[in-house]
C-alpha cells in the first residue's frame, strides 16, 4: 500500500520537478511577512489549512490551520509527498491533468501577470475515518525567479463537503487586481484553450448585488438569518427576501446549492 501511494504522488512531484524545480537555480526561503495579505483575499468557508510550497526543493516551508483534523497527518510531519499520497490513483491522475493545465496557463503569462492570478479546483479523498471529503484547492504564486518561474506558492485547502458541491474536474483562474478571469477550464484538452473568452466577472457575480454577495458569504460561514440581520444591520424579513431573490436569480433549489455554485464560479473566493 505504501509503495503504491508513493508511486501515485511521484506522478505529481515529477511533473512539478520538470516544470519548476529543474529551472530554479537557487533555493530561497520565503519571508512570510506579506502572506496575510494573500490569505485575507482567499475566502475560506469551512475547515481549512494553508501552506507555502517551495518549488525549488518541493518542500513545505510553512503550514497553518486544521491540517491534522482534515488529513489525519500532524502539521509537523506533513510533506507535500504525504499530502498527495492520501489521494486515490484516479484522483492523482486527475491532479496531474489539472496541474499540467495550470503550468500551461502560467507559461503563457508575463511574470507580472502571473502574480495576478489565483487558481481554483476541487479534489476528493477518503480520510482516516472512511469519510469522503470534497476539498477546494486555491493557490496563488508568491514569488518568481529571475527567469519567471514560480518559486513559492501559497495554497489553501478548504473542506466544502457540507455544501454538497457537485464536484467537477475543471480549473478556474481568477483574476486579481482587475485582471480577467477564466472559469471552468477543462484539463482533459491537454492545455489551456487560447480561444477561451476571458471574463471580468462570473455569471453569478453579474446576477447578484453587492449586498446579496455579502449575505451569501455569511450564509457560507454558517450564520442564520437572524445572525446575518444583526451583522448587516438589516431586518430579518429583509434577509429572507434577499435569500428568496438570490435563489430565483440563480435557479438554485436551496441555500446549499446556491453556495456551492458560488464556490465553483469563484464568487466566494
């Protein structure tokens, strides 16, 4: 079993080594002082853990959050190899496809633009209790080498199982600082589709008002109607009306489905 798990993780590690590590001449530790700025931009509607991956050595330099509760691995014992090895062979193969798409996308960006994109996709694994978890993976480059190769990346893994997300194997690149976004890119095409139309906002973002998105964020955090009303200084009846309008606009059957769709389109990330 252990040998099989190591073989699965090697598929991803070898891919990263070929694209990142082999093109990085020197090891540079990451100074995490500025990490909080990025963490604040990555919305996390559930249990999560975050880590900084050094792509020169393929080592985790920093990790925080609920890693042991989610993966069963102590933070002090976590390596990127062990993290990948919890995936099934099928999920590992899907991860290789997704990461190949990610590399192709970033290779087409100028160094300045590469730092303006956050990627997002979902994956699943069965934890030590036999429970299947749906995880949302978000990652953003932190530093680049002189030749434009990503040196450090901040990743956040959030457990979104409670939203009953209809898991897909698509990848979204969410533009920051006004950059256009590319939603639901198919990794099975073998690379980034140059003909894909960039969007400055997702479908739901254009349908929902700023106030409605504020309410969805609080719903995603588990707040109830009366709690949301208190936080936003609204009447409870107003919150109910907003919720009804949001469900109608998005053609969602219930709040869980609405939140799940918002996650997939990057509205809440």
